[in-house]
């Protein structure tokens, strides 16, 4: 599939996708939202892909909403704004629920929707000089559509500070609050991303998918309430083809059949 606002590259079982509007700092518009939604659907339907990496072309990861798009929205009716917001909500949901790991390669800046995009990644590797921000209130609007994903990552306390001030914060703070997972110098960014990719490739793909789906189901429950769900989940995985193969490989001191990592 070809895109106007995205670049894609496949390397074996790894998909690399790059936001490709560097002239506007990879800002979101209707076209990019539609293409990101379509890309997520294509990855969701592709059993050959085991990991996806999302990056940004040019100097920044994503600076949020496109100025021209925002200017057009000045004339939108309430219903048109709802339609527009629902399209963005579908995009973030499609990315958040991908059954494979999504790794964010963040450099330069991740602001507004760019910070929201970081929040739907399973792992974020950030350039040590990257700047983050939920900056919507500075424009008189809200970090509304991205809020479920941002809150799940940073929690209510950090959200009260960062959503309400719109202040920018550095990569070290992003790591402290859970929005980023690794912070490295820019020249080490790709190596760190590939380290995570390799870790995912050494794990069982169905187990990863099931574990990812389990997280939001368990998150809102107490331990007692979740006990039946988690017992069923581990029992099903233990008797699955992957579970049997993984345990046998461990006992036989060999790589499992699904382990395509590069490490020894």
C-alpha cells in the first residue's frame, strides 16, 4: 500500500513506519489521520509482522496538529468537530490495540497529538534532547482524544500538572512519568530501538499479543476479581502450541522455534 504522508519499510518480520511531513514537523492533518488508521488496519491483518517501529522524518517526531488544519476547524460546526475528533479517536484506538508491539522512536519533539502518539506506543525510546508536551490548553483546546492513553501512561497526578499547564518537559521527565522507557543520545537512538525490537523477536508472538490484551482487562480490576481471568489466561497459554514449545525449548536448552532474535 502506498501513502502520501507515511513511509513504510519491511525488514523481515519488522515493519518500519515513518511520519513523512517534515516540512510541517510531521503535524497531523485529516490525510495523515486517515492513513495512520489504514496503516494500523493493514498491520492488524498481516500475520507476518511481529513488531512495528514508528518514527518521524526530519527534525522532530511530531509537533501535533497542522496549522492549516486547525485554521480550517475555526469554521467547523459542532457536528463537524465531533466527526473530526471521532476520526482521530479511531486512529489512536487502532494504533493502541495493535496485537503486536509498537515501538516509538522519538526525537526532537512530541507535542500535543505527537505526545498522544507516544502514549499509544508499547515502548518509547527518546532522544535525550527531545521535548514533550500536552500543549493543547495553550491553544484554548483540550488533550481530550489522547487523554485515555496518556492517563494510562502518566497517571492522574502528572496529568493534572501537564494537561492543565500545557508546559513542555524533557525526555528525562517523560521517562520518570512513564511516557518514555529509554532515553539515550541521538546517535544511539536507532541502536536502542533495535535492542527492543530484538527482545520482542525473542518472545512468543501469540504470548505477546495475549499479554498486551490482558493488561487493560486486568488494570481496572482488583486482584481477587481478576483471579479467574488470569488463571484461565495462563492455563490456555500453557497448553497452547507456543507454551508447549517454549517450555520444551527451555528444558532442552535451545532456542524456541519462534525465536528469531539476533542475540545468541
